[in-house]
C-alpha cells in the first residue's frame, strides 16, 4: 500500500468552525498533510490566530470569516475560494450550534430555528455550493461532522440530536446524487469530545459520572482523536468510500461495559 495515500499536497480544503475544537484540530492535520486549508468561523480575529499558527508550523492556511447560518456569508465564502484558488477539493462541514440544553418539550422555537438554520440549512447550502465547484475541478470529498446523537438522541439535547440525524441522511442523499460528479460525501460521528462546544456535559461532574460508564474506553475524546477520521475520508485512502458514516465514540453506541 502506498505511503502517500494520506498526502493532500496541492489540494484546497475548506474547514468550517475551525477556530477551535474539532474544526481547528482537523485544519491543523489537513495542513500537516500538505493541503492549503481555508478556515472559516464567525470571528476573523480568532481565525487569524489559528492561520498564523498553522503557517508557523510550515503549513498553508487562509482565514475567511463566515457565519454558517447566513446564506449570504456562505455564498461570499465560496465566491472567495473560487476567485482565489479556482477550485475546491475538500469540504469539512463542522460548524454547528447547540443553544438549548433541557427537556425537549420546553424547547423555545427560536432555539429550534437557530439550530436547524446552522446545523441543517448551513450544511446543505455549503454542500450544494461546494459540490458544484468540485464538479468543475473533476471531483472532491465532503465530510460532514454529525454526531452519535444523530443515531441515539442525547438526553436534554433533543433538537440538536434531530439536526444531526438530518445531517446523516443528508450525507447519504448528496453521496447518491453527487457520485457521478466524482464527489464523495461521508460523515464522521464523534462521541463525547472535550471541547468548549460540549462544555455543558464535559464540565458537569454529575453528568459525566453518568455518561463515562456508558463509554467502553472510559473517557471522552480529545479533538485530535476525531481529526484522523476526517483525514481518512477526504484522502485517497478512501477513494471508493462514499455515503458512509464513521463513528468515533470510544464504543458508546456499542453499549457500556
């Protein structure tokens, strides 16, 4: 087997939600494998720091602020990528929101709208725009960051779990229809990961005592442990893989010990 299966030299990769957490770890890993990484999130200042750090490590990164929940921002982002690079080889849909933690019946409809706008519509629109640009370049790879909550709803995380279930089905739909364009579409399903995004769980000792025993490996993941799954799915190592989900959850869905 070639040792260059994970080499991304010469490829343009877009990673959303890349100012921290799984997105940042993924951007750093892809850049380390030779990709020129376009990193996006809401705040330019935070992105600039990550881009500078990637460059200092010998990688290539371009920071473009864009809100995943705003259609105009996504169109601008893709327009900038097209104008600057003329192509896009990899999209990692990672930016997401989870503004409500509580009983599903008490969910404010404003929270529902916000969650669906960012986690579903944002992923959908960016995938549609990216797949068309990839088609022009001869193909590419899209990796959606879903969640194990899309398979087994998390307690007090109803609307977020519903949105991630939609992302899983969206992955299948895009894979089916974009395959003829040589665009592969897959999803990674992280389990509990130590990020600011998941702090409602990771910083609550009482909740952790209930969750950790359900994870056979007995601990939460670090963002850098999720990123290699993304690298695999957007690399030549996965050249015949599309329409699949790769679970990275320490065995949670398999059932606790």
